[in-house]
């Protein structure tokens, strides 16, 4: 799990929604925004009840997402705020496929440096 400092707070969600750019893959959509101030990038994962009615499955998807971001933190540029939304069908994906999609979206948005 990411530290609280590196997760997007509820207050920032509305601001990011207004100013953000959107990218998507088969099972994820990614909204991101670059701030002018310099700070460690912040990320969050959203899993709707439409994906799964069970909280355990929604929490599992969030934990997997946060662990992928944590593994890639050293390769991610500073000053970005972003959040990933899971789409229908993501609840049955294996960890490797979720990881590939998250990393592909980070590269596509040019937030991750390889």
C-alpha cells in the first residue's frame, strides 16, 4: 500500500476531474494532471460497485494497483496527480495483466521513465 502522502485525497478529486487528461486501456482508464508545484506524484485507484458488489474484491483490485505503483515509484516523474478507474471485467484479471496495463498507461502518459 502506498503511504497516505502519495495517495490522492478526496479534496483533490474534483480539481483533477476538471483539469485532467484521460487515457484508457481495455480494463482501466487513467486520468492525470501535472501540477506546477514540485512534490512526489500522487495516485489513487477507483473501483466502482458496478465492478463487484463484494468489498473484498474491490479492495483486492486497489491493493494490487497500489503495489504496482509502489514498485515503479523510482521511475515516475514528480508533480503528477493521477487516478486509475477499473472497468467491468477487471475483477477476473490476473495480477500480471493488471500490472502490464497500469505500466502501459503510465508510459503512454509519459509519467514513467524507463
